[in-house]
């Protein structure tokens, strides 16, 4: 069965430090990959997506992610975090069969240390 | 583009009562999705519509749950005889057929006492 694994439940980084959130997926073919962010009281916001092509994807708010087929990974990175980046981050896989439903990981909560 | 809206934002109900949630997608979006998110978990797919047709239902969607999108615009999700296990955030998303990026609403938080 298709699945998405985010091994880190909670990460704390200092403001201005670099960030990497890990994501691994299990899927028979090359999936469509996403990172979403969810702040308290806010809806899920798409940070970036990978459908095909360049495996390094740029997103909003200074985030980027790299698709590595050999490792079945799609890790999210940011060179310098801001206090406003504190939120829950979800990696997700889309199954583009008839449903186009998205399968989400369980999320990584990011806290920022002043 | 006013985004996906959901109503109500919060609902508290007693076990055994029926509840109904509404989702208004982005205009001209043909696809509409419902997800459920419990505490500490990512959203889980429940069902989706293409225009007014409900094309897939998750096994998570028991027979107490029903969703409609009668005119291919807004959608409703009804839960009958609510149980405490139904307490969750119910998220709605919409997308255009030719571009499957899904835009999410703020969700309806349901608490069943």
C-alpha cells in the first residue's frame, strides 16, 4: 500500500538556522509529491510540489525540496528559518489514478528557538 | 478567487446527534474533496466529487456519513448518530480538473461529547 513516512514528530531549530524535514514514500511508480504547511487555525497551504522534471523544486516562503528516486525521499529544506515558520509540516503523495486523492504523512511539528 | 470556505468552523454536539457541514469550493473548481484529520495525524481522504458526481468513497466513510454536491458547487457532509470517535477536523479541498493542485479550506472542528 502507498504510504508516506515523516520520521521526525517534532523538531526545534534556532531562528536563522538551516532546516531539513525528512519525508520518505512508498509507491510503485514516480508519485506526485507535495509539502503542505498548517499553522494553528489556518488551512493547509501548499509550499511546493513535484510532478516531473527538475528534481530540485523551489516553493514559497524560501522553501525547497529535492526528489531522490533512489532513496524514495522528498526532503524539505530552508537555509534560514524565521520565527513565523513555526507550524506543522506535512509531506504528501498524490495518486493520479481515478481519484487524485492525496495521502498525507503524519506531520512534523516545527518549533523555533529565539 | 476567495478561497475554499467551510461552515461552521467549530461544532460541539452530543453523542447520537446529527451534524451537517458545508464547503464552498473555489468557483469553477470541478473537483471537491473531503478529508478528516485527527489530533497528531495528517489528513485522511474521505471522498471526492467531480462536478455533482461522487466518484470515490474511502472505507473510513461509514454508512453514518453522507456527502452531497447537488449542483456541482457547494458540498455538504452529514454525520448521523455521531460518536465520540467522530471528533476530528473535517477539511474540504477543491481543484480544477486540468490542474490537480488542491486548495484547502480552514476546516470544521467537530467535538462530540
